[in-house]
C-alpha cells in the first residue's frame, strides 16, 4: 500500500534527535508498505532526500503563518491523490490537514503529553482547545500509551488503539555491571535537556551519594536549552569531574553508553510512553524513575523504584534498589524487555488498523 506520512517532528541535519520515534515508525511501516514522508519543519530548509530507504519531502512550515498553509496546499493535495492511506503523526500534523478534504483512509498516531496534563500556559491552552476537535477527523486514532489513549477516548467518543513506540533492544550488547549498595554507582540518563526531564535533580542526586562517601558518576545523553546551565550547576557543586553531559548520541554510541552504566535515572515529570526508559530495560539496566505516564505501565517492580522527584529521593531509590536481594539480574531485565517490546507484534497491530480503515 502507498502510505503518506505527515509530521512536524522528524530527524533532520539540524536536529537528528527530533521526532526519532516517527522515523522508527516509518522504518517499521516501510517493511510492508511504500512510504513517503512529508516533514513540515519550522527549522529545516526545503529538501528531498531518502532516509532509511524512505522518500522524505521536507518543506518549511510554521503553524502560526497563514501563508505557510497556502504554500503547502497544492503539494498536500497532490500527495493525497498519489497515495492510498494518510498517516499523520503527532498532534500538530492535524492542523495543516484541516483545510483539506481527505479522500483516502486516515490513521493518526498520537504522542503528545499535552493532551493528558494541563497546558503550561495560555498559548498551550489555546492550542489544545483548537487542536482537540481535529482528533475526531481521522478514521482511526492510535495512542502510544494507555494514559494518553484514555484521554483521547474522553473527547473523541470512540475506541483508541494503543501501540507503543519502537524500543531498540540490545540483545547482542554487553550486559551492564552490577549495582551494589557500596558502589560504584554509574548512573546514566537519556533525554533532551529540559526542566521537565529532571537532569538537575539527577546531578544533585550524584552529589548526595558522593557526600555519603559513595563513588557515583552520571553520564547523560541529549541536547537542549539547559546545557550550559547544567554544566555551571555541576561545577558549582564540585561535580564537574563526575557529571558528563555528552550530547546527542547515535544508536550505536547510545547502546555503548547504556552498557557502561549500572542504573538508569529517569527523574521525569511525565512521559507519554518513555522510549529511553524502555531501552534501558532492553540493555538490562534497573531504573529509578519519577513522574506519571506510560513508563508506570511497563516498569517491573523487581527492576525499578518509583520515588519523589528530588535529589534525596533519587539517591535513596538507587541505594534501595542496589540493596534489594530480590532485584532481577541484568539478564532477567533484558529478557523481560525483549518479550514485552516485540517489534513484529507492533507491526501486526498497525497492519490490523490499516486493514480496518481501508475496509
């Protein structure tokens, strides 16, 4: 089947981490279908490229510019005619489709946590009120987590399929070293450097452990607006030697980074799904986490701790996990993840949705 994917979040030369979960979904779908991606980007210039064997058309687009909608209208109409199924990914992609009559089956996959938690400001509240009714337009909506699915059901009034994000499982990678109550603690984290991800709290947790005489270090992968502030904060606490902010990592380097740790920190405020947390399990890492969202549905009690979102609680969670004699070994954590995040099962779920809307 010829499938047109439309999204505002997709990796590009300026930001390879943007919408990486969409790229992974596209790679999955392209195993059975001929996929074309239309990436409407506020940051990247117009381009045509082939990525992971998939045609990607990238066009400059701004949600707040009426001229941008007119600029892409003709291209969207042409692509809809050329394809047999439309698949929008993430909430903002619905807006440019609002001025089009869609004549082919339409599936929408939703990731946006803003549909679950209260909007942070007046602009976010306005955006949510405008966008929510658009979720009634697709023939079928897919959510990446159960919490998000329930929120969408409440205002579309029909069933919502739950299909999680792709989780890269490092079945051939080295298993992490042991986590012991006396240390060393080699904590790792993966996320953008934003306040809701809790990187500051993770740094302070390392400080708490070191004040207790425990050999503790933190390596964090990801880019973002707080990079300089976090480095200054670590230096002020005398932790520069023990806190490593290594920026965005490609999949191979990220796998090596996870294998080098012995505990994964996820001091997040919320996660719609929690791909990085799931991938930590796939590497055999136990997890200390905070917040609400999809990760609460898949973190096993014998390989994780949920704590309050502050440095003392994170440090205590690490120590409690380390001292638990019933904690799963790395091999068991990895086996659990491999069984839970099966990629063939995920593709079969999308095939079922495609078949239903096409019929």
